[in-house]
């Protein structure tokens, strides 16, 4: 068996080759060009196992040759801290350590690295769209904050709901005779309206592009507070619910479960799982109140904890309970037990109309 550790960069990659019955190693560097990739393919066999550290181009790179090897493992960066903390850090050193870790795992039988799931193309496309979605959304928030700040600086004490209302934007644009202030407000308002238009187009594109997940969207929309966009964000993160053994592991993956370290009589609660994804919890946290208010028992539980626990801690616990319900809905393939049929049908009807306008049939 051959073990290959690859240190991947934007324009080239360095490989360290180790064999099962030998201590000798071979180092080679290839450019990310057609000719060099052909040479790299010649070094691979169906008995080769490859380890790559997860980067922005790891998935696309792995798909180029995964058919020609026994297995490709993409390791999460947080599982490779010993490489990043090394005093001597070069491409060859990193590739060598990856190859040695891979060889130790296969020959020693110890599970040192759990590979990241390589998503199918439809999930990769969805994640890419959501990356743009988050960037534009952040820019919209920043632009609104700037306009609000300009008005406050000049003693216009308006709340954001008034400033950015559709009926009041024209009045806000003409609110001052000061040339500098008027110029900045109109400049920012123009940028804001352009961003909002792009955001609406992108949001619609996400919903249309992910029509293949209609079944999951229908199920997840049965939870109060979960929009079609949030449902798609959850699908983009988890890929497939069957990847997770139980609800606890499922809730940990989207960073809703804290890590705990225990020694003797002391237990330390640490941050959430950094090896997971955070898109779905970011969107879900914005609609938690809807989910809580739809369940009387959950609302009472939240009220009891609010007496003696911090709000941030309770909100994270509430996120875990929501993800547990999401897991059960997807695993059992049935609607949520506290479904509001009227709201669910309304969300699905709006989604169907969007798809019909684009000649897509909701099945």
C-alpha cells in the first residue's frame, strides 16, 4: 500500500510518498497545470491512500483523481494542529507529516483522523451560493449601520425601521441641506438599494437551484420559524442525515454543542465544535423565538432557565433542542409534532409559485 500526504496550495502541491514495507520517502512538487496533473496521476495506483488538509480548493482537487486511488481523506484543519504548531514549517515538512500520520493510522489501527465528507456537486453549489449570500447580507448590515451613524452624528434621532422603510427612504435622502452629509447619505442609500436588489436575486437563485431537495424542504418547513432558506442552509451543512449516528452528534456538527473537559472533580465547559459548520446555526438563531413560542412546554422550560442562567447559554441550549427536533424530523421522515398546518402550507405554496414561475414542478 502507498501512502501520500499532500500539502496543497493555490498554484502547486507538494507530495510525500511512503510505502507500507519501506522507510524511504519520495518528495515531489507539481504545478496545478494539465501536464503536471498527468504526471501526478502516473504516480498513483488503486492501492494508494491520500491525505489532504482541508482548504478552499481541496474538494475540487480531490475529485480530479479520487477514482484512481483506493481512498482520499480530507482532514479538517483542527485535527492537524501538530502540523501548524511545528517550529519548522515548509511544504515538504507538512507533506511528510501528513503521510506519516496516514501511514500510522492505517498500519497502527488507531483512528487519528476522521475525513471530511466530500460533498456532491449540488451541495457544493449550494454552499457556494450561501457564501455569497452571507457576504452580501453582511454588506447590507454594514451599509445600514453607516447611514444610521451619519444621521445620529447630525442629531437626527430616527430608528432604523423608520430610516429604511420603503415609504420614508425618499425623505431620508433629502433630509439635509449639508452637501457632505447629503452626498454620503445618497451614496450609501444607492449602494444599499443595489445590494438589496442583488440579495433578492441571489435568494431566489438559491431556492430555484435547490429544487432537488423538495422533500427535505417540505419536512423542515413543518417546524415553526424555519423558512425555506434556513431549511436549505441546514441541508447544505449536513448533506445527509444518515451521516450521523444519533441526535447528539447531529447537534454537535453545526456548532450548537459545547465541548467539556473533565479532570478529577473539575469540569470545564469550552467552546463549540470548531470542526463543524456554522451556516445553519447562524440563520437558525435569528428565528429561535418563533420556534420557542410555538411550543408551550419549551417556552415554560426557557422561562425557568432564564431565572438563573445567562441568556446566551440558554439560547445555545435552545439551538440544540431545535437541531434535535430537526434530526428526528429528517430521520423519521415525518412532519414535526407541533406543526402549524396553516403556516406550513403558506410557506410551501409560496415556494411552489416561485418554482412554477421558473417552469419547475414541485413533487
